C-alpha cells in the first residue's frame, strides 16, 4: 500500500486554520466553483490524515497473552471450564 503525502505547503498550517480553510473552500465548491472542489478535497484529506495520526498515538499497546502449549488448547481459554466436555 502506498501512502500519498500532502504537499509541504500544508505542513505549516495549524489544525484550526486548516479546518477554517477547508470549510471556506467547501462552501465555494458547493456554490459551483469547480477549482474549489479540488482544493477543499485536498484540505479535508489532510484534516483526516492528521486526525487519524493523533488518534493512533493515543491508543494503548495491546496486551500480549502468554502462549500456551498447543496440546493444552482446552485449558485457560476465555470460557475456561464452561465447555461441553467439562466435568460437572
């Protein structure tokens, strides 16, 4: 999968300014300006990219489960002791 980077011109714009510009250009695009559509799209793509990166940075690491020997597949699962073969 290839990632497309935004032009460096958008790197210096802060998030609030980016949102304001995207809203402004989207409004012009909705009024029929064909060039504004492409600019608004590029600004919105950059907004989503930044949001995705900030959300990923907040995720906690996944806990690593200790591996069990393959022959003990019936022990220690999420429903341990609740299977049809468990003694009552």
